[in-house]
């Protein structure tokens, strides 16, 4: 099983001792998705709604921790996954008792159409 949340992150170098050009960069960040049913597997629920970042400040803070640089913006691109992970994710949603909707409806509500199966 393999999956990752893919984000576009814009960050700025904070280098007061020197001049940098450019000082702003954009990069693609792939955050590995944890195994469904284990701690942290519901990241999608806390971070995304309809394929968009739910709380920009929260995601910027996470991205700053991931990259160790000041982050200006974060946008969600997709959940890139294999079929086995997606099946396990659907099973975990169905079996968790935390959601009233079907797994497909839950995934669509949080990820929109931003799931890419490879």
C-alpha cells in the first residue's frame, strides 16, 4: 500500500545576513499517508474539504514544520494512491463508526475529485 497527500507550497527564505534572489519559491510536497485505521489516518478530515485546504493557517504551520522554512501558502493538489491503499481507506471509513455517509461520500466531501490512483 502506498499513498501521499500532495501539496503545492510557497515559502520564503528568511536570510537576514545576506541578500537572496529570488526569496520566494514554490515546491511540491508529498506527505506520506499513514495506514488507514492507525493514528493520524484521518488527516484528510482535519485538513481538507471539497478538495481544498480547510484551515490555511493550520496547514501553513504543518508545512513549516515539514520544511523548516516560513511558509506563505499551501494548496492541496491530490491524494496520490494505489488501489490497495484506497480500498483500505474506504474500509477504515466504513468500519470507524465516525462517519454517517458512505466511504465514497466521505472521500468526495473531503477530497473532492482530487484522488489519483496509480
